C-alpha cells in the first residue's frame, strides 16, 4: 500500500491566518487571566504572522486587506510592549486605502503610541545615565 503525502496547502495566507489565530487566542486568554507578561511573546508572535500576511496580501494586490492586517500587527506589538514597531505599522497602514472612520481610529492609536514613546523616553535616558559602568 502506498504512503500518502501530506498535501501542501495552495493557500499559504490561510495557513498563516490559522496559525496566527491560535497564537492570538492564547495571548488573549493569558491577558484576560491577568498574565500579560506571559502573553507578551505570544502577542509578538501573532504580530509577526500579521506582518507576513499583510505582505502576501500586498503581493496579491489586496491593499485594503493588507492594511487591516498591519493594524492588527501594530495592535499586537502594542500589547507585546513594543510601541516603536506598533508606530511604524500604524503609519504603514495609514499609507494604505482605509475608510475615513478606520483612518481616524488608526490615527488615534498612533497618537497613543507616540505619547507612550514620548513619556518613556525620558525614563530610559535617566536609566542609561544612572547605570553603573562595567
């Protein structure tokens, strides 16, 4: 009897979305359980999947859908504690085709990230200056 090979998916975007959804569900559950630090690597992983999905959608000329996944990636990076990457992705999403309502919402999310970065910058500078020399 011949062995059957696992069929390679003809839909890599769907495979990535399925993997991302599983990771995202775990991150959301851990966050809901009050374990946001434990969830941070999962948020970052989900964001990475979202970035890949967005790039593939761009390649398929699906600009609006790609922008939606960039927004999701940015939100995940924000949850992961990486507002710099979130900021870059919000800006990238704003460069795409968005409805006026979505554009306004993304601009608000971007403003929130930028405010967080501005607030965190002086603390980081103080930490660096106060660190003992090795």
